[in-house]
């Protein structure tokens, strides 16, 4: 079912980065994360291993909607809007989405019991499978889903295909989701507004008497000018002004969530990229910026820039 793709990817990503430690592991031994079907094969498995299995999908009647609802996220297969941090700007609506609960089983396998205890301790933390207030961040649609621990950890033992003993801990979790049977509607913001003035006294008497000729107010779409950035040099002052076209009023600039500038550089709210670069980049550094106008219903535009930082020339 297509709606599961985002949830599956987010859950696997949540478990990435788990490590265990012992006398020979140095900085730590990474826990492999796989789905049982279709990618899991015991023959080439490496341990410790976290295995994810789909268990069940059921209807969640407590979250039922009636009528048309505004979706505060981008449904799977639909483009995110410019400012995903503001759910009120979502252009998407749907009629009576069906809330579902997606159940998973998580099995952690380890050859050493101490490794399994360490994995258990990590997964009981707030960012994984706590006994209350669990969550699952889904970057593709900008949502934070509810994640409930339904059971576990439960312990058992088994053997691999070579007869070696494996220690197992199992969890049952539930993630909130939705599926849409109706067409998802996309609202298009108005770009032209017709404004006219009427005589109030005449209007109160039932007459539409225009006081002025109707005016057409056009709202230009905000866009970031994605011109190439000048090359920066380590230890030498750098300054470049970013530009935007369209929009209404003053434009405020910011670095998009998750983006980072080369060390030593900063972006001001007025769109000035400046600073003193600290280190050269082996490849052009990419970052995303956001421009937001000051209209009553603000527009947000984003663009990705590439900036190369070169070593300062000898004697420079």
C-alpha cells in the first residue's frame, strides 16, 4: 500500500545509528537495520541486527474525520510547500481521510547478551520506544506521528543457520497514519484581486452604486534569484547580497532547517551572506535559504546555493 512508504522509511531511519560496545569494538559496533520482507536474508546477516516486520493495519475510529479537512502535511506523492514549518500554509484538502494504525514488530538480535542489554536500554529512551509519549518524525511530509509501545521488550533465544546462539528482544509498536479514498484537492492562492468601492448609503437602500472604478491588485509571486555565488577564500572577508523578486513588503531571509553554511559565514535577516571563512571545502558546500515577504498572507520562496571555499593564496 503506497501510503506505507513514508512510515517505513522514517522508522528505519529512526533506528539507524544504534551502536553497542565491548572490549574489541573501539568507538562502537553499529547495529544493522533491515526489513524482514523483502530485503532480509539470514545467510548474509551481520549482528547485532534490528529486524522490522509489518504486523497489522487497522482502522483507528478515535481519529475519524467528517467532511472536508485541511491537511497540515504533504500527502505521499505530493510536493511540500515552501514553508513546511507553518502547517497553516498547506494547500491540500481531502474529504474524510480514513485514520489507520500501522503495527510493526521490532526484533533485535545479538550474539552477546551484553549487546542485547545495551540495545534494550537505548530503545527504551524517549527518542525510540518509550512507554509513553513516543513519536515518529516523517521528513517527507513534515509530520510528527504518534508512536505507541504496545508490548515488549520480550526476550528469547534462537540459533542461526550455522547453529550459533542468538539472543533476541522483541517490541510491538503502533504508528498513526491515514489513507485517502477521495481526490486530494490543491488550493491555488489568489494572484489577482478585484477591489472596488460602493456608496454605503445607496448600498443600505439596496443599490450598488460604485464610487470608483474597480482596481485590479496583482500579487507577484515571490522568488529567490539563484545567481551563482562568488568563490570565497579562507581567512579573507566575504560578503554577498542575496536577491529576491516579487512578493509584498520587506523580505526576511533565513537559513532553511537542516542547512549549514561553511564555518565562519553567516546569513543576516536582510539577505547578506558574510563572514571570514575558516576552512577550504573539498566540494562546493550546498545550503538552502528561505525568503519570506511581509504580506498579510506571506509568501515563502526557497533556493539552494553552492559555495566554494578555496585556500588563501600564498602571501595572501
